[in-house]
């Protein structure tokens, strides 16, 4: 997880929060969060990187649409990141 960009970590969080989202659903969520357009040239290479790292599985809905799910490793890494953040950031005060 330490070698991922912030954008890639955000992709993991969005994928974790949606049920088998397709690329455009992930894109829409991130555009709402970032309040700017996410270009395909940024989105899909980063999704492919997460697949290559074994953090995300990519499946095919149809010939034009893929869906994405976190792998067990992806969930572990995301959980570990959250735990690491919580030791430094206490928002309960």
C-alpha cells in the first residue's frame, strides 16, 4: 500500500464501497469527490495497476464493460492503511 498513489488508494476505497462497480461508476464517484473530471487516460491505467498488484480483480460484464472487486489482499491492505492512519489521526476530540 505504501507504493500506491493517493488516487490509487481512493480507487480502492471507492471499489470497496460499491457492489462490483464498473469503470464509469468508479469514475462518477471520484468525480463527485474531486469535483473535477477524471479522464479515462488516468482512470483505467490506475485500475490496471491495482489489478497487476493483486489488490483488485477485474471481471467482464459484457464485451465493453468491466467490473472491479477488491481481492482479499486488497481488503487487508485497505484495512491496514486505515489502522495506520488511525494511530495518527484521532477525530473523536
